[in-house]
């Protein structure tokens, strides 16, 4: 007697933001039956909760998902609200109706090859699963001695909205990524004395180089060896950004393309932070040694009193929270070893897990199309 199970659908996509929407659209275009599970009650929930000043650091021409260009009358670098609008339109125009309120608590593969996805109120089954929950699902919140005695606010950059609550005050942002530096700019624009705690050596690129978006150059150079690409870009970066060591920053011993490939970190795409630092409106400090009741003590022994500390200290995928077999498809830090391709677990795919020199939205679309072809041909 044939006891083979019939799954609910061929492919379940987990997450209804950019990566998930691109995945389900490309799967259906490839003839694959697919459904989307989303924990919240809206698409693009992560974009809705980002800080208000956020704009794409990639131009709209390189930020569209498969099949729907961003509007021509939008600015080169769309704002957060426009990205939300675009993702809503992308879902609506492609007839994507996610199953909302489906917080996934477990994803596992049975002996018969069928995947089981457990949510708060039901169990779903499918032949394949595409995890599109992103590399920034869980905020990383480091701790320091004395934090419990500090009297000001401590918040992760994911909780930051704007600098208005601290107008006229002083705020320290920990980190030197794109969120950290744009939030520091936002603080300045809200009349806040802004400070940056920068622990590590960094790379800085202008967002635009000679009028051309630098990430478009990244697309052109990504086929080159990383060392060669860095060498070709170095003179122009030196000309436009200058010597970052003169403002208290340490330069990484390798260039931005190598940084992206080896460290999986995007260098700072400068949209004004360096000008504020040079003008003294943002002050650069080293690492934090400990918190004090009124602020922090820095590694060089100096103290800084601040009204709040914003931890722009990154994220992690948090896959171990719902994928028991995560160690088979992730590195020791819990990050997938493959995104946009076959993993070590048959039928399990990731989309949108790797940073890209050509822009995350563009890369998500490319990965989604690649995964759809793999699933359709399997």
C-alpha cells in the first residue's frame, strides 16, 4: 500500500520581506507551487521598523526585485517609506498573499524527505523550504561591566527611530557601520552632540564616486580578483575620502572588496559622516572599557558622560531558534555557508543571507531566481 504523504505545497517560503517576496514570485514564475509564511501581520515588517532617516545606500536602478522596476520619478536613493511602498506594490502586483501571523518555531525534515514547518497554531508540510528571514533577524547586544549602574538609556540601533528624545543632549553610538554612521548624522540633525565608539579598523567609501554610485562600480569589478579591485579603487577613494587616520580612525590593512568577501561586512558608504567628523560635529572615540552611572569609561582611560548609548553592534540570523539541524548548514557563528544555492540538507535553501557589494535587494533577486531554477528542475 502506498503510504507516501502529500505535502501542503511544493515549497514554503519563510518571511515576507524583500527576500521572501522575491522568492515566491520567482518560484511561481518557474511553475512551482509556493506559499509564504510571515510572523507579523504585514509584508516588509523589518523595513517598517527601521529608523526614520534611512535611505537605500544602493541606487534604485540596482535595487529592484525581479519583474518590477522602482518608479522612475523616485530619487536615486529611495527612502525607507518608499521601499515599504515598493514591497507592498511588489506583493500586490504579483498576487502574493502571505499567511500572516505564522511565527515559525521549528523546521525539520522527516525520513520521507518531507519538510515540516511548525508555527504557533498549525503544522505545514512541503517538499522544499526557502528560509528568507534575513541575516539581521536577531540584534546583537554586547555587554560591558557597569551597565546595570548606568542611568541613561541603552538601546540597540534596531530600536532607534530618531534623535528627537535627546535634543540638546549627548549620545554615544557604538559601531561604525552604515546604520551607526547614519544614526550619528540623524543625531546631529536633531541638535544632539554625537559621539562614535569605534573598536576596530575600518574602510570608508564615498556613496558616489565622480557622480557614479560606488556600488555600481562594485558590480562592474566583482568579477576581478578582490586584491586587484581594491588596488584599482584605492587612488580614487584616497582622493575623495582622504586619510581617515587623521580623524582618529584606523584603516583596515585590506580594501573594501576583500572586506566584503572575507569578513562579510560592507564598508561604510559615506553619506556625510566624514564631513561631520572633520567639522567636529561627531567625535570619534575608541572602545568602551566599562559603563559608569553617568556614561562610559573608554579604553584609553578617559570618561564620557552621555544621556544614551545606541548599540549599532550588528545582528545575527538566529536560525538555531527554529532550525534544529542548523549546524549542518551553518558555520560556527550560526551563519549559513550557502545562500542562493543548494545546502547540505536536501530541499532546504536560504535567500538573502550574504552581504553583497552590488546591493542587498539586487542580490536577493538574483539568489531567488537561482533557487527557483534549482527547485523547478529537481
